[in-house]
C-alpha cells in the first residue's frame, strides 16, 4: 500500500497539472467580451473606410464638374477666337453663329422633324405576312416538308440498323 506521503504528493501533482492545463486553456480561449470588442473595432474601421471612399467619390465628381466647366469656357474662348479670325480673314463672306447660341441648350427647338416621326427602328427578324404564317423563330420555318415526316424518315428501323 502506498504511503500517505506518496498519496498526498500524487494528489497535489494532479491538482497542479489540472490547474496548469486549465490556466493555459483559459488564456488561449478569448472571452466573449474580447470577441465583441474585436468585432466592434473591425466594424468601426470598415465604416471609416466606407466614409473615406464616399468622400473620395464626392471629391472626384466635384473636380470633374469644375474641369468640365473650365473646359466649356475654354471652348467658348477658342470658338470666339476662331470665329473672329475667320470673320476678319474671309472679309465677312461666311456667316458664323455666335458661340453662346451654339452652347445654349434652350436656344434650339427640341421638336422632331415631321419626316422622322413615323420612322421605325430596323427589325432583327422578318415580319410575318399573315397571322397564320410561321415566323422565322419557328422550328419548321423554311422547310418544304413538315418536321414530323423528316423525323419519321430518320427513325425507320432499317435506317437505324445501317447506321450502327
């Protein structure tokens, strides 16, 4: 029989090993609070990243609007320069419209000319001449014989034996 000292030493050693394993597992496993804090910080970073992206997009379009406005003004200046040069060099033989009237969106009439009102876009199929006629999307369109006769002819027993 084991002595009492060995029994006590073994029990203390078992308790020590159990506490050590429990402590190691406890520090390796994150608590729910740590997981929640980690997820909240990741969400906050994602929201900041999205806000930065939206600010970049707004800045991009604002700069695009400024550049287009400046380009329009430059176009007017170039057109005016060319028009005045053509007017002076051609001795008034050419009628040159005013740059502002060309760029003004409300200056011209937006009505469609009468000859273009009834124009249809091109069709990607041939229209049927009568409602009873088969259309081009029909499986039997353009065939002289009905499809059932062709299938019957192909399925003849002697024809199947020859192909095998």
